[in-house]
């Protein structure tokens, strides 16, 4: 205002211009606060999604915007990982298999020695007049199955039975086992030799042992099958 007008209120005086200035400043402060509040509210906060309540502070997704699909894994990386896992599994299998084989060989070394040797005593009716049993020694001698009989325990009269030759890798470490039993039912103990899954039979006859014939073996199998 161009003219200065003053009003008296009791003993105090105010200039009308001063009063207008203070009111203008108050209005300006309120306007600034309102503008700041409007800027703080995200755009689109007042528009609620159709069929769902509006949430303040979150902007609605623009209509028609495509939704992105998750990215597929890299095929080469998947194949590389699968190959690495398969390789590790194979190495683990080979390692465990090799360890088991090594342990079996060491146990056979302690039990049967090298060359692989098994021994047993039995009464088979060969020179046992002195009361001593016959001693048998079975060996894997450079892949050749060899059985030595000491009738009545007399080491001066050994009888050697030459068994089959073993073919294959590490067959020189194959264990040969002995047993005595009446196989053909003639009441005379026969000699059986176990080599892995194969059983060799030697018939007790005329003070010694001979390999079983094919006919005798077939007859024994038929008899065992009929029981």
C-alpha cells in the first residue's frame, strides 16, 4: 500500500503494510510445503488398478507393457558342468574299484603268499599205514595249477598232479583252493580243486588221483539233479 495507515489497539501500534507482509510470508511457506508434498507422491499413486485396492507409494504398471520371461541357462555351460560331474564320478568309481582290488590282493598275499599256495591234510588211503594223513599242496605256479601229494606225509614219495594253465590278466595271482570229498559215491575220498568259479575234480583210484572224465561228470550232475 502506498499510504501508511496505522491502527491503534490499546497502547500498541501496527503498520498495515507490516501485517500484509507477514501474511504473505505465511501463505508462501504453506504453498512451498504443499508443492513438496505433491512432488513426494509418485505419479499414478492415485490411480488404483482395476479390481484391486490402490496402494499408496507404488506406481501402477503401465498398461500393455510386456512381461519378460526368465532367461534360459546357457546350453554349453550346462553340458560342460554335466561332463565334469560325469568325469569326477568315473574317476571316483575307478579309484574305489582299484582300492578294493588292491586290498584283496594284499589280503591274498598275507593268506596264500606268492606264488599262491594252499595246503590241507586228509586220510585218502595212500600210504597211511603209519597213521599219518596225506599232505596236499596246491600252487598257482606261474599260471599253472600244480598239486603235490605226499602220501602218508612221506616227503620222499611225492606225486605231482599237473592242472590246467590259467589265461588272462593277473591270473598268476589267482588263488587255488583244495578240498577232499567223495564225489562219485565209491566211498573213497576224492580231490577237488577250486579255481575262481571253476571246480576241478580228481578221482581217487589205484593209489592215486586222475582227472574226472566227461561221462563221470555228467553222471554226477544227473545224480545231483535228481536228488
